[in-house]
């Protein structure tokens, strides 16, 4: 930025600003520069600017120019603007700048679409009857049956808080001689008893998404205010999550692509399917076909079906639809073993279409082969690309990617999931899973993601017999012998590579004439490939392995799986491993061994209990729901929600979530244009001459500040941070100017079009509803500001203890609006 001052001769600059009661973008300052040379003086007046004048003492330009404006040390510490900027950066992050603006009419249309989607999702996924209130808590309940509680279990009473269940006993009420059943609950300061019917309506089990089931403290009967605050905190956190999901979904709906043509040869491709499709499969085929050929928004559908229930066929038909239209398809698998199996299946299925080229990108290939494949992908010579997470790397450049198929999303890491999510705004995404991760399940349950359930088993499938017991070598030998006697093969799975050799020695001694091999991810690629190939061909009878075989392997003759140290596996992992057997019409067995039940955690016991209960075919989705209850729904946008859940427990948290979803339209806030906001306060700041001199061109900086504030809060925050980065912490008078811009920007975001003070009363004219005001004030952290605000008609009013000087009044407005503005992430802002 060039200086306004000429280089030769010394200069003195009397610079005066006067702040109007309501400055507009071009009326913040009037600048009068008097340049006094040694023998003559030049006066320049800026007549186009408003009569706003600041006085700055004279300063000689011959003095050395400071390398950085230095404010007093005590003023350079963290101030209220810095704290606000930190909060804005934390709340908005990259998402605010990445999402395009949306007007209220367009938002209304998309919100209506979201609501319809939620209703469809909840009706389908939770078995709602026609006519029930789909998104509310009325159709299904997370409330607990008191008879299912054990003494010592922690429960949540919706109105009182967290207590410890003691038992159910008969007692005679005061106004009756007939004894009634009561539920007795212990709280921090006494015992409460509830009639059984009332308890059924108001009690929830207290679960947390981690190992600990123990709450930090029990609630008090004599003081429910602490519980109310905890519940409010959970409610606000839920509302923020709902808005995050709503906005993400709204912007996904805005993405457009042309529907794929309905190709007549699709019927020929479908006819090659060698089995009779189940009713659920047919519906999934139809759902995906409609997504691709009738919708203009990219597909994001979850296909949830048990192992061997035909999810792959749904993906194959989607791939054919996209590829036959000239686009590329990517198939992403968590392991190279599964990727190789997908490649074999796809290659065989597309063998009748020589013009469609299929490729496998894996670590089994040489460097030259990889380079050749990367070039083919880039030039569009490969139509279907199969591989592991290497397909998500920056070196893989697609010519015309149309479809991403993700198999077993729960096996990928956080970075891979973020990369997968980035594809969803531009390509169609189909996710296949037997036991979806809690986050995926959560999105499906709330209707923010399309889902198709395949829960009907193929006619020839027989449920797998699950045996759960402590480990004994005799039991292992007997189980393997029974399978080998009927000509079958056995998987022997351990959680770590370390114990494989020991098991190998044990089994070679027990079965000296049987071919036994090991498989794990640290083996050389060719060795692993050969081992898996020989096992698939039946040459190897016992395969000792890690959970590398967890996903997708389809070996018809392997009908017994032994899982050692079962407590070290997750519920979804165990379910997937159990699904490696029972793929044919033979009865299959899964033996789950743990070392000693007394060493298992409560969570591990609950997982094993859930797995035993879900014995029937097609219960992967129900198991995922149990998993969500056991370990929580995890991260939604990369931030752990455990603390928010811990305030009220998972069950009440989810009921509040669905209640919030049903009322999301009521919590919308309508911002007003920045230039229509009136801040009626007179302040005359005086800028130090040293600071003015150092700014080089103060008028340009002030104009930039006004433009940034007019755009949005993110731009104003960036401007302030850049200003301080370049020139250091501003003096107090400049801080006052910035605060007025912040106050006006925050008021515009909150739907406040005028702020004025009359004596001790501060009035904010607003368009926000009373429900929005209540949510905002409930979530305020400062009791001083919360207790001073009242809502009357179209005004928010505050009565101060005394009439404040103008600068203090501006600071009060800044702090109060900062508190109110912090609740914006919990509101729909259209």
C-alpha cells in the first residue's frame, strides 16, 4: 500500500475524524490533510466525504518510520475482538466460505424436500405405520421398560435428572387402600418413588458412547436447576448438529447433473444375474435406478444388507448404468483381498462387453504397471477402476468419474472418509455395508441420507450357529475336526499378527496331515495372493489369519470360523467375520472364544450379548443400532459428541434429536441487509498520529473494513486479523471503530435492524421469533446478559443498572451481541 504523503521535506498532518450517529460505507470519515512544506503549504480537502473529523497531533515525516506499530504491552493482550474472532473461526471454519449463498425462497423449497426425505427415511428404517408422526418421538421411543432394569443401573428422569435404579416394589398410596407398583430411584440427596406407569413415560436408560457407564454425579431432587442447564446444553448441541446436517443436505441437493439415460441393454445385463432376486433386492434395484435416471442431484445411497444378501449385484447394475453412458466408475474396498475379489466378479460379469475395460490398482503391481494404469485412468481408457484407498490419492486423476462405490465404509480411516465425502458433491456415491458405522446409520435414521435395506435372505441360506465360550484347546480341536470330517474348510481368526505362529504350531501338532496356512497384511503381496487363491480352490483346509478376511470373501466350502480373543474385536467386525461362513446351503458354525469372562469389560460383554441375540439372517442393521447404543454414534463432522451425549445419556439425546428434527423449521432466523442496520450511538474516537502515519493510507483501510463488514462476519474477521498481522494491535480508538462494525454485522446476522438506547434501556428492533429468542438466550453462557434481556413484540430490551457512557455502552452492545451471535450455528439462517 503506497503512502499518501510525499517523500521529500518534512510534513505535519492535522488529521480529524468525526463519527456520525449512523455511518454508511462511504460516510465513516472526513479527511483533511494539510501538507506544510518548508516554504509553502498545500491544503487538500476531501469534499466528497461526510463531515466526520478526527484530530491527530502533528508529526514530522523526517523521523524514522517504525517497522511495526507498537501498542502498549497491556493492550496487546487477548481482547474481546480476538476472542470473538477465535469463536467465529471455530464455528464457521472452512464450511462457511465453501458453501454458496442461498436465498430464502430456494431454501424453503429444499427444506421441504429434506422434510419429505426424513419422513421417508424414518418410516422405512424404523417401521413407522402410515399416518404416524414420522420425524417426532411419537412413532418409536427410546424410553426404557422399568422391568428390564437391574438394581444399580443408571437411569435418566426427563424432569429430575440422573439417578440410580433401586428396584420395583409394591406400596400403598395415601389416597387408596390398593397397593400399586412403584419404581424406586436413588438420587444424590434422597430416594424417589414413581408409579410404574409414570416411570414408563419418563425414564430412559443412561448410556454413554464409551466404556464408562457411570455418570459424573447423580442429580439432586431438591435442586433441578443443574439438570435443566445440562439438558439445555444437550438441546443446543443437538440443534447445532441438526442445522449442520440440514445445511450439508441442502447444499448437496443444489448440486446438479443430467439424469443418466435409460439404456435398453440394461435389461440384458440384469438378465445375466443367475439367482432370483428377493423382494428387498428388487426394491434396492429400483431405488438406485430412480436415483440415477430420474434425479438431477447426485446419488448418496446406503445399501444395507447382510453378508451374501446381494448388495454387490445392486452395485454392478449401478456401474453398468453409469459406464454405458460414457462415465467412469470407481469401486473402493478396504482390503486388497476384497478388492481382488471385486475385480474378479466385475471382470467376469462384464466379460460380454469387451468395450468396457476393468482395471485393478493395488500394491501387488509393479511400479511400471501402476504408472500404465494411472495413465489409462487419466485418459479415460479404463472404465471401471477397482482398488483400495490408493484410488483416493492425488496421483489418481480421473477422466470423467461418474460413480463411486464404497464397500464397507467403516473399515476406512478418517482421512479416507473425508476424501470420500468430498466426492459426494460432484459424483454419485453408493455405499455397501452389512453393519453400517454409527455415523452412517445416524444419517440414514434422520433421513439425511437415502437408504435401502436388504433384509430378506436368499431362499437357500441357513442361519449361522453361534457358540460363545471361554477358550479351551479341546473345544477348538473338536470344532475343526467336525468341519473337516464333512469335507469343509476352516477360518481361524486372531486380532493380532503376534499370536499366529503359536496357533500354527498348535494346529500342526493337532492336525499333522492337513494343509494349514497363514494370511495377514504384512506378508509379501504375491505370497498373500497365492495363499488366498489356494484357500479359495480348497487346497488349504485351515487358514489362520487376522481380520484381513473380514470383508467380502465368498468361499462356499468354508463353513466354520473360529475367533480367538473375541473381546478385542468390535461388534461390526465380529458380525462381518461371522458372515465369512454360511454362504452355501450347509449349516455353518461360528465359535467365539474369550480368555476369561471376569476380565471382560461391561462393553465387551454387551457386544457379545448383542451378537448372540442377532442370530437370525438379515439382522446386520439391527446390530448396527445396538452398536450405536453401546459405543455412540461417533463423529458427525470430525468432532466428538461424547460430552454432549454425556449430559443426558444416549437414549434421551436421541429422543431430543428426533424432536428437534420435527421442529427444525421453527428455528429459522432471517438476517437483514447490513446497510439497513441503524446503530444510534455517538462516539468521537481520536486516532494517535503515530498509528495514522503507520497505516500509510487510512482511508483505504477504513473503506476495506466497511466492505468486509458489509459482506459477512467471516470477511470482517479475516480483515481484522490481517490488519493486526500487518500493523500490530490497534489503539483503543481504532478498536472502537472496529467494534461498531462488528456490532452492526452481528445485528444484521441476528435479524436486528435497529439498536438504540434511551437512558438505562437498550432496545433492539428484530424480526426473530420468540422461540428463536428462547433458544438463543437459553444457550448464552453469561448470566448477566441472559437475565437482562426480555422479548416484547418485535423488540429485545435490556434494562441496565445505570446509564452508561457511550464507549462503555458500545462495549456492552458488543459483548451482548457476541453472546447472542454464538447461538447462530444452532439456527437455520435463510
